């Protein structure tokens, strides 16, 4: 489990860095939009500020969800339930944990 824990911790650090970068990008977009006209629908430069804001907001939401999943997996690791299916209580095979380290369920339970 040490390699899995190290992988989860490293992925958490990367996810946190992506979240922070996305939050900075959103702040930059908001700052830029304060000096722009309210209607940027016909911007000859390409996408609208509203579109950019929506894209970055979606990335922030995904990053937060990913970070929460990593925190849950690390919590399961620390309380001794990592690798145990939350639905049926059977072990989650190592191959699944290597492929999906945050998986809370075994393949059978995940399938339905």
C-alpha cells in the first residue's frame, strides 16, 4: 500500500496545483472583464469572456471533485478500509486500484 499511498499523495499535490492555477486564471479573467464592455459576444479575438469564465469554472469544479475523491481515498487508507469495497465489503483487486486509485467499489459493484 505504500506505493499506492505515495501515488495518491502525489496526485493530490498535482490536483491541488491544477486547482490553484485554475483559480488564478479565473481571477485573471474576472479582472480583465471588469475593464471590458459587458457585451463581448462579438469579440473578433475569438471566444467570449463569458465562455472562458464558464470553461475555467468547470475545470475548477472538476478539480475540486477530484481533490475530494483523493481525500476520501486517503481517508480510507488511513482508517484501514482502502481496498475494501464500500458496497459489498469484498477486496478491490490490486489491478483496479492501480488503474483507479480512488475507486471505492470493486468491479462487480461498480458495474451495477
